[in-house]
């Protein structure tokens, strides 16, 4: 049975859906593993959870992505272990044992129109190189939805039998305590009243479809729209000519506790995405008790949320929270996903000959 070393560089990256997946799958797999069966290689001075059976290996200091790739590849060559890349990246300079790669989506390949500035085009080149290398080198590929699997097959002609779907989940939100001060007397956002605002989490990536939320706010000026996320969203709103909206609040980065409180007390959670491999924020919102979630009517969202979300037809709805197809019994979708069942599926992949 092959033994794997995970590329643990994601532990020093900003936490987003991809890093969350890696962290939660490893944590859920840990008690299922035999000692020494799986290890994680991390950079120096890295904060890593305490594991029972997963061994943590600290590798020498490196500089940048390529420096880490060399250090990680050298360790694999010396140890003879196989690689496990959880975050769309595999060791490019390693010529030894095969490994397993998790590909969350192939958005950079499928939607190059999203990446038009220098930074975006550079990132697209790097990721498309990784996708191609994964398609060629990986012994097996894991992805997070049947939609994403179909996209990998479509663009990289990978045998579907080589790809296993291991879903995201939501139980990490159970560990989060909602911020008790968010709607109290000393709230930093006193304009927000329980049950009287729409909430979304966005950024400047084009697939997140930030302009749709602004147009929705423009069409409903009597209701507040709270938008959390990094990047200069307000500056982007100005570029779109929509910086005059008095009912839009830019919250910036929010803690998990703030996000949970915002989700459970909103009128609806908005997720008008143009492209996702899975789309975990609506699932988190449902887990937190959001009364409604509104997602785009795309194949991926239909797969993940079925009849349990309100659907936005982006071909006709260019910014209205009132013109959606209502779902039913949103909480029922939670039964479909768990980190424990996903970890068991991942472990089956690792142990397959």
C-alpha cells in the first residue's frame, strides 16, 4: 500500500474554500489512519493542528512557490513516498513516485475571460500548467463535484475512471460560536437589523459576480445589503458607477464568528456565482440557519443544492432578489454532506492499489 506525504504549504496560505477542504479532510481522516500511513510536509514556523496518526514533517526554509516545490520534491525523492496535493498543485520538479491530486475546479481553463489583467493571466498560465501536469502525472485525481469531474474530462481528456468525487461539507461551522456582540448595543454595524438585510461574501474574482449583488441592491433601495470580503470592493463599485448606493455596506474581512452571526440573521444569503467547482458558502449559510439561500442556476449549483435553494436565472435576472425560483426545506441538504464521509472516501482512494 503506497504511503503519501501531503503538500502542507496550504497551512501558511490565507484560508479560503480550498484550504478549508484540505484542513477538514485531513482532520477527519486522522483517526481513521494507521500511524505513519500519511504525513504532512510543512514550511518552518508553520502552525499545524495536533494529529493523532498523521506525522508532521518540517522541511527547510524555501523562497516562494518554486522554492517550496524544489524542497518538497527533494524530500519526496529522498523518502521514496508518494505525493498528495490537496490544493490544485503537484510537485512539478519531482520525477519519482506517482501521486494523487485534488483538483477543485478548472476555472482558469474553462473561463479564461475571467482573467484579463496581468496578475490574472499569470495565475491562469500557472494553474493551467498544473492542470495539464496533473492530467498527465497523477495516478488518481480527486475533485469536489460531478460537474468539476466532467470539466476535467472535457478539457484534459482524462479517463473518468481515474477521477473520484469527494464532496465538501459543513460541520466545521458547528465549532464556530456566533459573535454575540454583532447585534448588541455596541455593534460595529448598527445599521444591520436582524432579519432585515441581505448578506453575501464576495471578492474581485469575476466568477463571484459581485456586480449582480450591487444591481440587486440598486433595485431594492429600502433594504440593506451587507457584503463581506477582501479586496477593494468599494473601488470596484465606483468603477461600475454603483458607489452611490446608500443601502450597501462593505464589511471587509469578517471572522468566522461574525460570518455565522450574519448568516443566521439575514433575510437571505446571496451567491450569484458564474462558475464553481462546489460552492461551499451557501452550504455554510444553511448550516448556520440562514432562512433562504439564493444561488445561480448553474449545473454545479443544481448538483450540490438540488431543490433546497432558491435559483437565480442569470440569463434573465440581472439583479433582482424578487425574481428567483424558490426552493424548499433547505436544511435537508445538510444530510447529504459530511467531512467524515468525505474523509472515508478519500481514504479509500489512498488505499486503492
